[in-house]
C-alpha cells in the first residue's frame, strides 16, 4: 500500500450546515454537486475532504452510529506563523465552529489551538516552530 491519504470523509448530521461551514466559512473549494446529493467533495492540496451523512457513513462501514465523545481522531492544518494560527482559529469561530483549545505555546515547541466543526470533528491549527529556524 502506498503511504498516502487521498480522501478524508467526515460523517455529518446536517450536510447543508457543514457545507456552509467548510465552503462559505473556511473557504474550502467545493466540487460542483447536485442539489439533493448526499455527498460533498472539497479538493484540498494533496488530498480530498468529503462530507457524508453520519448515519449513512456508519451503515456503509457496517458499524453502529451510537458513538459519543472523543473519536480518537483529529485533523491538523499547519501554517507558517503564530499570527496565522490565531487568524484561522478566529475564522473558524466566525464560521460557526467552537474554539476547543485557544492558541498557545505547546510542549513540543510549537504553537497551536483546536476548533470543532459543527459536528464536533476536531481540527488542530499549528505553527510547528522548528529549533533550526
């Protein structure tokens, strides 16, 4: 298997709300879709993000949709400065996301914060400050 991720699919409760968050709020470029389609695709740099109804995604994977709490997965977006971390967290909050962990210096030497999208998927926004910079 090639070590790459080509698509990340998020199970969502309300696809229209999630499209608004990712396309309109965060500015992710969305592929054209039929109005009543169950899926939305966003072409990102190096991979794709898709949104699909949570219950249908669980059904497709043949697992129960009754899970609650932390799923054990976070998505991360690295940026070139602390200021950009702050700006993206503010952008996510303005788009309807919730700040989970405000941006701060972190134990591994960088600077990061977390936000949750409308379905509580966790995103880390990080400036991975390197010792040799």
